[in-house]
């Protein structure tokens, strides 16, 4: 079975041109099949202010009304996505920029209104990712670069969480490839001491995770990240890495961040 890296980057990389340049250079150097998923950074918020559309957030989640949807689509699927693709071409990495609507690759359900109406936000479900079509693209030698925009199959674009897209793609392709899911963020990995950036735990099994959780070593914002990571592993993903974007080159040596496995 061929290997595949599914790698997600966030705004902390996108918002800094030097960090993005270095990351994409390292990404281009990863051998074999790979997919990149990116978020939006603060560009969408800056453009919203410039256009007189006040961003609305609830518990850190963006409310996507119709004006906001237009802005995030322009920024995520347009400016950011095409800039990343152009930079990868510079590094002789033959990338293709995509949304979920392209080739009907990722179809989402509009999020139902409960206590909060999140607007035009998409939730993924089993079967959301057209794994066969995506595999066909990979086998041509192209490198898919996904923005966090999906669609509902009825002509409506939807804003969708990039972490969720990365996990869904990894799970969907795990029956075709040996998949490594990689989350890049601002820390070097899972830390035993959040104040010490060098206290990285290099490997965590599902059993060790339960112990670290019960001992209170893994808590706060890291807890849902790891719970989602092990959910992906339990759904067929071979391994999950969590680490710092500027150390991505260490992935080839299996020295990147924290490796999570069954």
C-alpha cells in the first residue's frame, strides 16, 4: 500500500510570508503522495473590516452570514489558495488548488440551527469525501491543496473547519493508502509542561493517552486535538503527527513533533 501524507496548516503560518515560504519549501521536499489543507488566517478578518463587515465570533467560531461567506470564499479559495499553489510551483511541486465543490470532492451538510445560528457553515459526514476521485488526482502526480470551502450539492458554498476537512480526507483515503495525518501549529508537539517548549512527548499510544489524560498532563485546548486525532486513528488512519510548522523537514526522519498511534 502506498503512503500518503495529509498535512494541515493554520493561520500562524499563512499570516507570515517568511514562515509560509519556509514551510512550503519543506512541504515540497516530502517524498511521495501528499495533500495540503489550509485555513484562512487573519486576512479574512482584515478584509471584512476593510469592507465594513464586522466579523462575528462565538466561542472562537466564526458566524458565516452571506457577506462573510463571500469574503472567506474570496480569501480562502482565491488569494490564499492560489498564492500557496504559485509558491509550490516555484519549488517544482506540481500543486492544484481546490475547494470541496471542485469535481464534487467534498460535500457537506449545512449546520443545523440549534442554540446558535452559525450561518453558511458545513459539517462533514461519512461519505463526504469522494475518495476515488481524489485518489485519481493523486495518481496523476498532482498535489491537491484544499481551502476550507465545501458545498452542499445544491449550489451552496459552505465554510468548513480546516482541521475537520483534514481528518475527513485522511480517514476517507485510509482504505487506499497508508495515511499519516499531520497537524502543524505553534508548539513543537504535545508537551509535558506547557511552559517548556522542549518538553515534547515524542510518541503517545492510545493507552498512554488515557493515562496522560487521567494524570492531568494533557488538558485544556490540547485535549480535543488529541481526542480527534485518536478518533482518526481508530477510523483507519495509520498515525497522526502534531508539531511546529517550521520543523516539517524532520518528518522525513520521523523526528517531527509528537507521533500518535494505536
